[in-house]
C-alpha cells in the first residue's frame, strides 16, 4: 500500500511538472520581441543617419530585419543596422522596421523624425565699391533650392543683380540679359528666388553710374526646400 501511495504521488508530481512545462512552453512562443529601435530624430536634408534595431526570438532562433521609409532611401535594409539617406526636401519622415522569425511571425516598430532645412552661407561681406565700378562674386547654385539674402549701402544707391553665367557675360558686354534677381538703384533691400537651373551664378553690386564710393553690406545664402 505504501508503494502504491508513493507511485501515486510520483505520478501526480510528474503530471504537475508536465503541465508547468507545457504552460512555460506556451508562454515562450510568439513573434520576435523588439527591445529597442533607435536613431537620429533630426537629420539635415541630403544627409544620412544610422538606425539600429535590437530584437530576439522566443525560440532563440534567427530573426530577420526588413526596413522601409516614407521618403529618402535606405541601405543595409536587411540587417539590424540600416543607413538612411535623407531627401532634398525638409519635413517629417518615418523609418519602419519589421522583424520576423523563421515561421514568418513578425513584430514592427518605427522611428519618427524630421528632415531639417539646410542653409548654406554663400556671401557675408562688408566692403566698398568705387564709383564707376562694380564688384562680383560667383558660386554654384542647385536646381530647386532658394537663394535669398539682403544688402545695404551707406550712401546713395547701388544696383544688385544675380545672373547665370551666360547672362553675366551679356551684362558685362552691355547686351540684353535676363536676371534671376535685380534690385536697381536701391539703398537697401532683401531678395529671394527659386533657382531654375543648376550652375554657376554671379552676384553683382553695381556702382557703374555712381559718383562716389559706396560702403556696403551683403549677405547671401542658399536654402534647401
């Protein structure tokens, strides 16, 4: 009788352990778990950033990463790390990652970020232009960007022009020309214009018709969309 009682207790314990194992196994199944997804939340236009996702599988098997984005472009998009290339235009963007196991079970996460506008200073200069002469600067501008700024002179008036390479040469040779920006005979003014084509542009402060030296301040910057 005592042996039968021991056997009964053994069977009860075995059944109980089996139930615990089954419950434990049931609790330890499911899609992969993502610990974190991280990366920069502000990225300059035309810049890049690295994003990382840490995840694991309940069955300790391999996990697979699938990255996507609302704008811009991705590289290394099948690993735990992804490199994202921001677009030209500023604004909100989202990076998504979907982590799957060998059975196709998946878990998703995302990073919300902002593409920041980039401002590049082209000219920030104070100086003088003698009567009957002009001063110029040249720089490359890119299609779709905005060139903007301001100028002022201490006395009388001066003309300010932004011209592409062809029209600058026409202007120098007293031929008809087209301008991107023209502020004629002004003491101070601000300006802004969308760049229609990529190329070299000339920034001209013209005192050709002046009878005295002009001291001026000129600021010009290029801004991404």
